[in-house]
């Protein structure tokens, strides 16, 4: 009867884990689609909710999700504590010791088989998105992704983060990577449901007594789910699209879906067998166990708890507790976590570190693996640091074996043992904190990890002669030393505040330690005197003091992290900074970098002074314009310097309109790329208005010549003389369009800005009727125009004429490319497998003409038959890209009024 109550709690907890996220996820497309119309968005919110609760949920999403996760952990902790009421810690230790080596070896072999199957999730996903990569690279990426995701399982240390960093290095576009992640997630979820339901159909009568439901109803539910999956399979047998209302879904064909089902079946069968062989012989039949295992895994995923910690164990104990001794089940679960979760992580580190020391770099396959794996080493070591921190904390609340304690009593005094025990737990907390720095490749985190691991290794021997613990710390030290060259980012480790996902994981560790302490010492009657008992045999007081130290330390870290520093104003660029930046851009190929001449942006230089980033601040966003300007080898350190400085000021770092060339560097820094649109670029070496495709443009040029248009380029020295005429045209143009000057990524009519570069003008009957300033660099690789204005007297088609003449002029001057600028939201994917960001952007592109002339702008640029290149917004995940895009929009428009007033 009690198992039924526990399973109900599990289901409730799993829903609670995601309840804070669900309404917010539904709001994301709305935010993107209506970000330019604030009043309409607010009106819709009031109409839909009648209150401000959705606004509250959106602003506090991360905090509510963290609270939900901790509530779930607390519920499951209470459930498993009661389920093990008759179990003693010594019984679990004995059960672990009684596990045969044959079972352990079998579990390791099935773990290898499971991870082999897991690699084919990524193979199938890449095939689905029609991208091909070497299997060695894909296998290493998938194995590391699952090793990290299974062990840590939260945001920065998840399978998605691993895939993004690795596949971006291997040349995949961000939208392709997002589709790969979505495919892998969906394939596993559908396969898990299918395997669980098929198992229930076969062995429902055996599972029914364990769940408290009648076998008939179990089979009925399983049949309904299978019927739905079969309907999807039939509908997508030819890979065609299915429309459901306004949504279109491209279903995988029969071959793809069948292959992924077989992969999932093999993966689940192998991973379930890992635990099955560790359980006492004859616990239950394997088919029934597979059904229970599948359900436990699914609930662990739904709970949003990192690695399903506690959720999976609770379900297994609740359902198997009547078929085997609970102490044996707990022992098997501990071994399962070590073999299936920790061991693959260690093996992945060994393989990648082996590549780092070039043991196999002479082989082409090994060299490819080394290139792919080098970017994942910091994440793997950060995950191992989390495992070790958990190990140190849990070992501080569990008793030392009697024989080890007796040995220490002969050589070490009691104060040293007490101090080592307490300090080891604090070092575990510190190692958790520096793990985030390892994931970010900070040099300070590397040094801190080396010191902490060495100290913890010594203390683990002094407190309990813990050889396994010391061995894992030694392995961690070797991994750190072998990968020293990867941790080169100079940053203040103490200035790094833990984000909400990291604080949530820290809360899970503290709650887990509390539950373990209660379980181990459940027969010890609590009294205030326990805190002051210092004896060799007083294990419970040592555990209490260690837990108190960890809790106080974790609380201090949480308070420090949540009390973010206020966003400070950024200093504008000085005249000296402007001169340095202009000198750098003259040696580079990006003509748009001349926007730094506007003087409305701050400038950050690289440590060697060869590159710079121009940026502005709006709200809590530091928005960098374009990629860094300078040699590409200076980009990684400068990108990280910008991100670090923004975070130290309590702001998010955002990169606006970046190119595919820098995506790998942003991924290495922990940012994700979101498509903004496409940039049009014309190859001037092949630009000739001949042939049928140029007929329309030739007609416009001929018409302009017949209308008396005269084109000329005014050198910078002569621009001041025509500024009054240009100002009159600009003012009239702004008044006619009911617009105001923009900034940041667009030039404004500023005399000091206009006199720095040539200006192209059109005259009609001796009067200037249109102009555009030309942006050039000293390399003559690329040219572009920025500020374009024309008067009402300009003949129709003057802009086409002006652009064609500018391109002819630049070609004659020896320039190779002409930058026509970006078409916002152009090129967004509308496929069902595309990210929500792309689909929402595509919808706004199709139906948002009242806000911006998206289609008209692309149509104008298309007249010149350019090559279209994607441009991205690089920011952190969650709601950050939405907020970052809104901040960038306000920065360009000069605030909400500027956005509304075009």
C-alpha cells in the first residue's frame, strides 16, 4: 500500500519539477514576435490573465524552477527515508561487499554496449538534418555528452552544451546543432515510451502488484500510447509533413523512426541490464524489470532534477522493495551509479587526455578525435570536480570503517582526525565552486582545483585512509596537469558568482547530504550535546559538524551570488581609443567596423592591442557590435575578456550580428548563437550588368541617366563644403518618414562622422538629391555604405542607381566585395524541427510588415544578386537571447520611443 503512495508522490514531484517552466516556455515565441510593440504585448497579457502573475513568473523563472527542483528532491528524500525504515547503513555496506566480481564485470560490459548504442542517436540525428561527420568525432561527442549529462545533468554541464561546443567546432551551424539536440531528445523520449509500453503489454500482471494498478488498466494505458505512436509512424512513413492547425511537422520516415526505436531499445535493454545483474539473483524476471526501469528513467527525466538523483532511486526502491531486500537494492543502486555514470566519465577523460598528450596524434583518426575532444576536456574535468565534491561531502557524513579508524588511532591524534574530517567537507564545497571556473577554462580555477585536490587527497588519508577517494583525487590531479594548456583565460575566480542552475545543483548536494546523514545515523538519538562530543568513536557528531559547515558555506555562497553587483555605467571611447581603433580597422577587411567612428560606443582592446570590440550597454546587457575587429587569433581571449568584464558588472554579454567565422569561439565561452538574418554581399570581381538577370537593374540605371542623374564621389576633405545641403536632405527625409536617428549598428547624420569617409552623391539639374557615405578600409577587400538619404526631388529609382554606381566605382578602385548590409529575420527556418527562435522569427518575417519592411528590404538587396551569409546573436540560453535582442533593439533605436517611432 505504501508503495502506491510513494509512486503518487513521484508523479507529483515530477510535475512540480517542470511546473515553473511550462508557462514560460509557452510565452517565449510571443515575446519574440511582439518585442517591438510593448503596449500590445502588455494589453494581451492583461486580457489573457487579468493579473500580473505571468509577468511575475517570467521574471522569476529561474528561481521558481530552482525552488521546484529542491522541493522535488525534498519529497523524494522523505519518501526514500521512509521506504528504508528497516534498513541500516551497515547492511548496505555489506550488500556492496557481497556483490560478486562477475556481476561487476558484466555490468561494465553492458555499460559499454549501452554507450555504443547511444552514439547512434547522434548518427541518426545528423542523418536526419542531412549532415555528415566522421563517426569517430560523432562517437566521441555523443559519449562525452552522455557521460556528462548522465552524471551532472544540468544546464552548463549537459549533453546539449557538450554537443554545441563540439559540433560548432566541426562546422555545424547553430540551427543544425539545435535540430540535432531536439532530434536526440525526442527520439529518446518516444523510444522510452514505446519500450515501457511494450514491456507492460508483455508482463503487466507482474508489474501490477508493484504499482498498485490493475494489470488490465496498465495494458490499456500502454495500448493507447502505442496506438498513438503507431499512428505517428504510419503518418510519417514517407517522411512527409503533417499540418496540425497552424503548425507543420516534418515526420521522420519509416526507416529513420524504426532505426531510432531499435537504438533506444538496445540502449534501454543494455542500461537496464547493468542494474539487473547487480541485483540479487531471482529478484524478478528481466522483462518486468525493464518496464519498471523505463518508468523510473522517464520520471527522473521529467523531474528536472540533475541526473534524476533521488527520483530514480525512489522509484526503484518503491517498486522492488517487495521482491528483494531493500539493503541489497540500495547497494546495487550505488554500484549502478558508479559503473554507469562515473566510470564512463573517467574513461572519457582518459581518452581525451591521452589525445592531449599526443600519444596517438600520428594517426589521422586519433588526430581528428583530439581536435574534437580538446574543447570538451574542461567540461569533463568540471563534471569530475562535481563528482569529487559530492564524494567529499557525502564521505564527511558517513562513518569511517572501524578497522580504518583503529589504524588511525595508533598514528594520528584525535584533533587531527576531527580537523581533517571537517576541512575535507569544506574542500568539497570549494571544489564544487571552482568546477564552474573549470567549465569556463579559467586559469585561476585550474590553480584552485590543483591546490584543493592535493589538499583533499592528503586529508582523505588522514581522516579515514580512504584509498578509493584518494585515488580518484589523484586521477583528477593528473587530468588537470595534462590539460594545463587549455586553461588560459585570465579571470578573477572570486569575482565569479554562481548562476541559478549551479546554485540549484549545490542545493541538491546539501539536501542529499542531509538525507544520507539521517539514513546513516537514524538510530542515534539527537541531543545538543552531540555537537560537542569529540571521540574516536563519535561518528555522528563529526557528520553533524561537517554538514553544518557545508550548509553555512553553501548559504554564504548563495547569498553572495544572488546579491549581484549593480550594473555600472561604461566609459565612452576617448580620442586616444578612437585613434587606436581606427588604426586597427584600417588593416582589416570589415568595412562596417568604421561604425566605431560614430563615437557612440565604448571600446575594449585585447591584451596585445591588436584587436578591439565596440559595444554599448542597455538594461543589463553589454552588447558588442559584430565580431572582434582584428586578427582572428586575438579573438578568443578578447571575447572572454568582454564576457568576464560584463559579468563582473552584473550584466549579460551579448554579441550582435556576428558571423559564422566566430561561432566556435562564442561556443567555447559558453554562449549560444541565434540567427538574426542574412547579410548580402556582392562579388565585385564578377560584377557586370550584362545578361538577362541584370535586365531590371540595367533598366533602372538607364532610366536614371535619362532623368539627368549625375553620380560622383566627394573625398573626405571636401565633404564639409556640402554638409549644409546634405543636412537639408537628411532632415527632410526624416520628416517624410516620421523617423528619428538611430545609432549603434547604424550611422546617424553627424558631421564629425560624415567627414571621416568619402560620400557618394547624386545630382539632378545641378542640385544634390541623394547621398550615401561610403565605408572603406585600407586593405581594399570590402566596401559598403551606411547612411542613405534622398530628397523628394530625387527621381524614382534613385537608390538603385546610386548603389549600382557605388559598386562600379569601388570595382574600379580595386575593391573585391561590396557589403549591402543585413536583411533582418531573413533565412529563418520554418521547418518543424527548427528551434522555436527560428520559427517565431520566420512568422514575424512573414506577417510583421506593419512593424518593419522585412520582405521589401530583402527584395531590394536581391536586385544585386548577392551571396547571402547568416548573421547571429550570441548570448547565453534561457530567456537571455530574448532579453538581449530587446536590449539591442532599444540600443539601436535609442529607447522604447525610438523603436515605436521606427
